[in-house]
C-alpha cells in the first residue's frame, strides 16, 4: 500500500534520514523503532508531506506522492497524529473533530450556514468510538494530556483515513493509559479497517501490537521484518535493544 | 440564553439615544459604533484568525477616502460612493493579503505595517488628489443623512448589519476553520485545509468591513484626513480589541466604547491621554490578559 524507496533528507548537512526503505501492506500495523534522533519523526513528516525529501520516492497505492502538499496527501486518505500534542486548543472537542470532517468534505468555504449543523452524527460517532463523547463540549485545552492524545487520533479519524500514521501515540502516558490507548488503536484498526504506521519507544508495546517492525539508526534502515526477525537480529540488539533494555 | 437576550435590549436602547442625549453625545455614540465596527473587523483576523494585522486602519482610511473622493470629485450618486468604499478596501486587502499571508505571526505583522505605511505615505504626499495632510473637509452628504441624528441612525443600522454578518461568518464552517488555523496552522494543513487561501479570504472580509467603517466616518464627520490611516490609530484599535477581549465577539466594541469615553473625559483635564492609555494597557495585560469581556465570560462559565 505504501512504499518508501531510498528516501533521504538532510538539514544543513546533517543526514536526518538517509536512504530509508519501508513497505507497508494493506491492513498491516507496522512499527518504526530506533533511538532518539534516529529520524523517525522526520520520516513521518516526509510521508505526510510536511517535508520534501532530497532524493528517493514515496509511492502510495501505486501513485507517486513524494512531492504532494500535506492537504493533498490528506485527501488521498493518509492521516496522522503528532508526537507532541497538536490539537486546536481553543475549540471544543466536538469542533476539533468536526473541523477534520468539514475539511474532508470540502465544506470549509461555507460562510453562511452555522457550523453546528454540519456532520453532527458522524462527528459524534467518532467521539463515541474513541470514548470522548462525555467531553463533547469541553474546550480542548482543558483536557488531560492523555485525553488530548486520544483527541489527536480522533482528529485523524475525521479524515476517514485508510492509512493512519501515529507518531508516538502513547508519549507521556502512564502505563495504564498506554495499554488503554493501544487497545483503542487495535479496536479502531479492526472497526475501521485501517492500515497503521506508528513509532513508539516502549518495546513491550511494539512487540505486542506490531505485525512488522522497521528499525532506524542514524537515519538509515537497519532491518525491516517480523517481530521475531527483528528480535533475533544482532545488529539491532547492539544498536538499540541492548541499550534500552539495560 | 440570557446573554443573547441582551443584544436586542442594547439595540433598542441605542435606538432611543437621540431622544434623550444631547447632540454631542449622539455624535460620540456614532464614533463609538464606527470604531467598534472597525475593531470588530480587525478582531475577525486578530482574535479569531490569529493574524497580527498591525496596520488595520489602512482599510478604514482607504474606505473613507474612496467615499470622500467620489463625493467631491465625481457626480456619481452618493449611495454609489458609499457602496464603493468597502469594495475598494477589499481590493486593497487582496493586494496586501497576497503578499503578507506568505509570512506568519510577527513577520506577517511587520510586512503588513510596512505596506500599510506605504499607503499612508501616498495619501499624505499626494496633495493634488487627496489633499495631503489637510485631508478633505466639508464633504457634501445627501440631505437625508446630513443631520447628526440621521447619520447616527444610519451608522447604527449599518454597524448592526455588519456585526451580524461577521458573527454569522464566524460560526460558519469557514469561521470554525479560521479559528482552527489560529490555534494550529500546521495541524490544519495536515487535515487538508489550504491555510493561506482561508487566511486571505478572512483578510478580505476584515478589510471589507473596515471599509464600511471608513465610509460611515465620512457620513458622520464629513471629513477625511491622513491620520485615519496612520499606524497610531491602528495601534489604538488593536488596544480596543485587547482591552475588550480579543477572544470574544463583542469585546472589541466594548473596548472601543471604553477607550473613546475615557479619552473624551480625560482630554478635558489633561493632554496626557497617551500616558493614561499606557497605564490602562499595562493593567489589562497584567490582570486581565483575556480582556474585560473575556474575564466576565470566564467567570460566568465557572459559575
């Protein structure tokens, strides 16, 4: 479904991503792991169009999306959430998700009708799916950190995505919240038939939920394979697992 | 619910003003309405759009001058002259907006203030056309609107209609998108919003209503002068938004009322109005960062 072929990106001579390769098949849940500064977020930014690569190609459903702008990529059905909380702080929870739906349906230019009549059912259904229905009219900035991360995912779902990129969905969450969040993602994946690409620091989460794993170190793809393949790889143990498991 | 009921009551009260207020105060009320409309149009892009339009008065001045020039230099119908003002301002908004939206936050503001000052310089220097620093005086206004009271009623009705139009736009999908862009432009782009184009449309709308305010000023005051588009007035309008509450719809109107009333009172005692304004601004920033109406709304919500 998604293919990243030899993609590189440098910032002032620093190679953030260097000849990275990644394949995600339809319906899979793929994790990208690697130490801090390995280039995971940069890779996600390249796929979602925030950054343009220096070289390489990104193919989605057989179509070259390398140089499309973020909103064009969104319209192709690729939606993402962010590592740092990135919601609309002064809008309510409902409006946060509704905005995403409005944008998908290209209704953001409507100046004359009150917005509260648009896509109420769909927005509420998404809120119900992620468990934020109770907080419908709370201003997003007043939610707890964990709730904001969930809202983050809900906004991505508003785009009716087929492919979801989650940049550290559980960052900053307590262990209990982490489990709840990952179970939610698993549930959504089946309910909405999603293909998911995510990155994560918690190895239990990665090996517990991912179908396949791609390991990045210093911007390069070290290995791409199933959980067992990755676990047994000596390079990975040296570069990453050994360090974080000490 | 009770909050919405206040609006028709306030409107009825305003309708009665000319019956019990002396002429000077009716004139002052017109000025408050005009500046309130101007501040609300600025807040459309400032508080709701997150764009630091530091030099908003350019569009007010251009609206005023358009009406004034059409009334004095052509034999067009006066109502055409009134109608032309907002469109002239909107066209200027397109020109400046296209250049400025490429930048964000403070850079947007700095570029906008420079371009706006350029417009001011043209108006200030072009004696043969704009009257230079003298401006244009004694502009002929149609009899129907010539008295203080009729000018006031015209201003009241047009201001109310303009405010209503802006309110509707802010609660529309476009308005919500604009507020989303204010909160988080990057995220907005990620959910498929063409941020710059939405910002440009918002700037055009804001410029349009600033032009309406400029046109109303010509009717009420029968003069135009270059200070209408000098940056100090832009700053004053910005302060109106901040004092009243820039995340509320009626905050800027309240701010305009407070500032103009205070200025009128204080100016009779001292020439240091700017000093008083500075103290007010400092106090507001320290104690009411969301402005007066913002503070009241917060209190009401918490119960």
